[in-house]
């Protein structure tokens, strides 16, 4: 069995009287994509900052690659994209990326070659000699992303990497993350957007109010949820369907998207009973399918309406 990329063992972090992370334990295996999930204020960024040795835990232990060395000593093996983006706005794009490579131990000439490759990969070659301040916000985010990866780190840690991206840039960065994982390296990213995690992650941990509530592979988490879910899409009679779906004798939970819905069946109820009721009411269905529960529905069930915490405690 390979050594875990990250091991977090009974870690707690307090800010004054507020506990941001409480007795948290999980392991990130080597290779693949790991999702650190939770609502805003759950303790995700605080956990990542402890992994990166930016702040120290008050209790517990964090190890990287099975080593007792700190992340600062392992800097050349790590790539970190913080939630708070930061670039030297007056520097030229190519020089900035090369500088970030040199900080991670690369020779200047090698860093410039790699920087040019990343600019081409991310569609920014025409901007290589422009100043950072001349780039759009999305372009700057891609530059910082490239700077995180320029030295080919073994472990990549991304704090809310897709926040604020338009669909095109999100697709580009998503493809890069998947390529990194396929190369055998490890990616840990935090998010509160469950759809991203469901599509990309091999394993997940969900935390709420600083505590772990879910831990496992995506398939294990879904299999262990224990609810039968139905995916529905309507082309006629949505108003009638809403009344049927509101019947607690048939439906335990409803996630309504307007033209479609996902429902959890009441305990002991055969999905065919719901189908018969909808057909009898002349509801037009494009889709009626028994499906695995979505990660979104599991997240809502496990986390509920977890309140946000003070900003100083971090997301």
C-alpha cells in the first residue's frame, strides 16, 4: 500500500473562543483527485492553511508523504493555489511565471521554457509580454493556476480553484486537473459546489462546522446513503406534479429545479407507485429514472443549513 499524500490525525484549530476545526481526521491517498467539501465557513480553508503550514494546529498532527518535515521543507514537491489570489501586477506575464518557477527551485532558463508552454496551454501566449495588471480577472486566475503547476509538483492543493470562472475557463482548468491526476499525481481541492466534486473526485470528505460528516469514495458515499432517488423531467402538468410530489406518503424529500426534479422516496414506497400517480394525473414525463442520490442531495441531508461562521475563521 502506497504512502498517503496527506494524513490528518485528530486536528483541532481555534481562533479565540471559536473552534474552526474540531478533532478532524482523514487521509488523502497518493494519486487521483480528492475533494474537501463543505459549506462556506465549514473550515476548509483553515484545514488547507494548516496543511501548508501557514498556521499551526492547536492539537493533532499533519504529515505529508509520510514525512515529519513541514510543508515549507517540502515546498518543491507541492503546488498551492490559495483562495486569496495574489500576483505582482506590474510584472510581465512571462517574467512572473518564470519567477514563480525559480522560487520553486527551477533554473531560470527552464522556468521560462515551461512558462511559455503553460501560456500556450492556457491560451495566453499573446499576452506573454503584457503586464499582469492588463489581464482580465479570469486571465489572472489562469496565470496563478499555471504558477502553481509550473514546477510539476507531486501534490497540488487548490483552494476553491474554480470560483468565479466563466464556463470556458472552467473547462480548461478542469481538463488540466484531470490530466494531473491521470499522470499519477495527487490533487486536493476544496469547494462548496457539489456538481464539480461529483464529476471529478475519486474520494471526498465533507465537513460542517469544522467536523467531518462524510468520508469515502463517491460511490461508497452514495451506496451508504440508503435512499432511493427518482430523477424526473416534465413537459406537461408540472403544477399537478407538484401536488403529487408534496405527498409525504409517497415522497420523503423533493429537490425542485423547475422543469425537472429529484425526489427521495418515502420509506417502503415502490417507485412504481409514484409513476402510477403521475401518469393517472396526466403529467407528461420526459424522464422517470431510478438513480443514485446526487452528491448535492447527500450534502444537503448531511449538512443541512449549516450557518456561516465569522470571516476570521476562514471558509
